[in-house]
């Protein structure tokens, strides 16, 4: 009787554990960057040597940015202006026009 109870209890724990893992996998597979981080995403095109002001709505000076997509082998660097709680500045330091997708992070 005790052995049967242990097996039933063990099976119930395994079932609940598997359900929890399945639920976590579902959530984690469907979560987006924006769900976890205060950020702003932009699609932009920069001419060669162009410095661009990007107005964001983070409410704080950004901690940085990630170039998610780039159409040219061209460096996107920090612009010469200081970042603020409303704007960030980047520059195309390459030799080609570059269309980018940029994610600005808090």
C-alpha cells in the first residue's frame, strides 16, 4: 500500500513538473524583446556620413542600442551629440547608404 502511494505521488509530481515545463516553454518561445526590456525600435536609412537624431520615448538617457538589421557593410556609430532622455544620435561611418533596424535600450 505504501509503495503504491509512493508511485502515485511520484507520478503526480512528474505530471505537474511536465505541465510546468510545457507552460514555461510556451511562454518563453512567444516572448518578445519588447516584453522584457524597455526599448524603442526604428527602421531608418542613413546616407554616407550622415548623423541622425532619433527621438525615442524611453524617458531616460538610453543605455545603448543594437543594430538588428543592416543593408550595407557599413559601421553605425554614436553621433557627436550627447544623448538625452528624448533623443539619441547615430552616424553612418561607412562608404554606402545603409538601411537599418535599430533597437534602443533603456
